[in-house]
């Protein structure tokens, strides 16, 4: 099972990379760069009980969890940029020539 998608704005290095969600041999799901065999960026492990409840929807749930995480990172990044801009304006307003 592989889901592959581009990451649009997670960060500048990651924006042009493609990522895939894969089912690992141990049954965990992982998000990894599509063109590399490095350590996964994210691993998701469902218990046997959860797997029984999810049945065939485990990949969809793992994808939704990863998508939500990426959305949150993007939101936090935007908030940090907004904070940096506000600090720059505050500093500029304090400088008198």
C-alpha cells in the first residue's frame, strides 16, 4: 500500500519533494520521502484492537492523521511568520533617527 502526494508548504526544503505513506513489514504506517530509503519522518502504530475496529480503513485513518499533522505544522509555521513580522514592526517603530 502506498499513497503518494506532493507536500506543498511544509517548509522550503520539503516543498518540492514527494512523500509516500507506506505499510511497513511490521504493520506500521510511515511517511517517508518517495525517492529515499532513510528513516521515516513519521511512524504510526495501531494496536491489534484498533486494527480490528478499523478493518480495511487503517490506511485512510493513517493518511488522515498524517494530513492533520502536516496541516498543523503549516499553521504553526504561518503563526511563527506572523509573529516575526509583528516583532519586526515593533522594533522598527522603536527606532528613532
